[in-house]
C-alpha cells in the first residue's frame, strides 16, 4: 500500500514537471515568434555650414548649437574668401574626414562656394540668402543693381589694397545699417569686428559647373535683404527649382532669425 502511494506521488510530480516544461517551451516559442525588431533609423546627415563674405564661422554659432542639440554632427569650416574654386577646394579638404551623408549649407557668398563642391555623399544643399551661380556666371553678375535694384552694399564697402590685388570689408559704422539691420547695435558691432576680408577678385571669378544641378536644393529668402535683393534670390531659387521659403530678415538671417534657418536645414536633412 505504501509502495502504491509512493509511486503515485512520484508520477504526480513527474507530470507536474512535464506540464511546467511544456508551458515554458510554449512561452519561449511565443516570445520568439512575437518578437519584432524595429528597423534601424538612417543616420542623420552631417551639416556643413559655410559662411559668406563680411562674416566668419561664428555667424553660424546659434544655428550650429541648435542643430547639435537635435543630434546632428555640425562642421563650421573657415571659408578663405579667395574665389569660388579655391574656397570650394579648401572647404572640401576641411570636411574630408566626414563619413556618411552630408548637407551643405551656404550663406551669402558661401552659396557660390557650395555650388562648386562635388562630393557623391552630398544629399542636399541649402542656400540662405545666398548666391547660386550657373557655370561661367559670377557673383558680381547676380548682384548687378541694373538687374536687381535695391542693394545698399556698394557705398558701405571699404577697399584695402594688398600686394596681390585688393580686399573688401564693410565699414563698421554701416554694418548694422546694411548687412544686419535687424540685430542690436552691440551684436552688429561684434559681427563687424569679426568679419573676414574678401578678395575683391572673388566676385568676378566665373563659377564652375553647379552641384545644385544634380542635388536637391532648398532656399531661404530674406525679404528685407539690403545686400542681395529678394528679387535676385527668388530668381536663383526658381532657376534651381529649389524648395523655397521666406523670412522677414536682413541679409544676416543666420544671426537674426536662426530658427527659420534651422527649420530649413532640418527639412533638407530629413528629406535626404
């Protein structure tokens, strides 16, 4: 009798173990079958911010900080301001270590520079109140007051003779009147003090084949621009079939309206 009870107890225990084992296997199968892996998000493109004439890399600081806060790698290379070909080569060298997709952003004359950069990993180009010349075209032609009246930059320019030609800057007292009329006097004075001289020959140098002809482009027009008239900006944006938006800003939109600039860059980066 005791033997019979003992065998029954052992059998019951083995049955319980079998049930638990089966349940465990079932749970494991369900977990494996139900597990789903989210598709990997594409890497965000690196953002290259190229400043223009009468400026330096610090003009991008607020825009750059905002973009970095959103997880973008941001590079602010020095633009030598010697001419589109030499400047494009210098920027290309400065960003050579970047791997992965790139969005090029040019402000003012910086647009002529990015127009001459040809890298297969450039997925989009953004022009901020910028020049976007065709092959053989000059910055000077795109700012011709006969075609696009309204610029006040001419009388504000000061010329510094050099051994190899001349360099130009904006007179400090006119910087906040012509270039950045929508920032405080202190900010305008700081920008004027930091501006880098531009070779006078740069604006007369014919551009090479434009990279924007084969890369999606965005253009942010400054409607209160007294350096590059809005009509000239619209002409260039239309010609390159850019996705266009406008902001009521001076020529210095990266400083005075950084949020609008960031929004345009993020739109380009998200579409690339």
